[in-house]
């Protein structure tokens, strides 16, 4: 994590401290995924991590700050994963769109159970961090797609690619938040493939510019 999070927490600089932090965050994610938000406590995280409650409190002010740190790390992974996928995408519009949707799917698939809990229990600062991440990945997507605007048949290529990006992101977030109640019968890879096809159909429809 490169940013300070939730009223004062700052990532440690020493390697041993960073390793300890990762142990705490991994334990926090395990508790959140397995027991849900209602059972998520500093004590439960400390037990999972094999640490004392006091050791957790020396790093975090409490449960909310710890939750924010978990979310901040996952969103950072999302930003990095999307950026790297777009940099190595196959040439052409289909390659860029496919790389984008599959990078989103990959991050959400690896943290499938925890994202729904984080989306359901957001504080204001958590929402702001989430919106920042979504803005970052959208800007990266638009930049990667810009050399392919000649393949877009919509009248306004910039507007169309932004509409496609918002639709893909919105579908992904909605799926993560509601999947346990309203299943689409797809795995994340299947969702990415179907969503890529729909986005490309939209971008390829309309009058030729």
C-alpha cells in the first residue's frame, strides 16, 4: 500500500514490519471471508494471525481502520493488475477490452467472498477509495483503447469507450455485491468472456464514422 489509510495509519518501511502487516491483513481477509462482517473483530483477526490483540492495536486504531487497510490493499491490487494487463494486451480493440475484463475478473475471483462484505459495509472514506480506484482503472482503459478508436463504429469513440468501461465496471461490482443472492450461473472467467463480447458488439455497432 502506498497511501496512508483511514485517519493515521501509514504503511511500515522496514521489511520485517511489512511482513507482519501482510500477516495481519491476510488474517483479516480470512476472517472476513469466512465469518462475515458481523463476526469480524480485532480479537478474531489476532487469533487467526497468531498475534496478541495488543499487537494489532499498536498498528491499527480499531476494526474500521483495519477494514479500510484490507480494502485499500485489494483495490491497489486491482489497479496494478488492470494496468499490467492492459500493458501486455494483444493488439486491437478486442485485445484491450478482453484484457480489461479478464483483469477485473481475476482480481474479484481471487477475493470473491471478501469483496461482497466490503461492498456491503462501506464507510465514507472506503467509498472514496473505491471510487478513486474505479476512476484509475477507467482512465487506464481509455488510454489503452485510444489507439484502437478507428475500430469503433459509434459516432463518438471517446464517449463510447467510456460508456463501455463504466458498463463493464458496473457489471463487475454488481456481480460481486449480489452474486450470492442472484447468481448468473457463470464463473468469473465466463463472465469476463461474455462481457467482452457484449462490449465489443456495442462498440462495433452504429454508423461507420
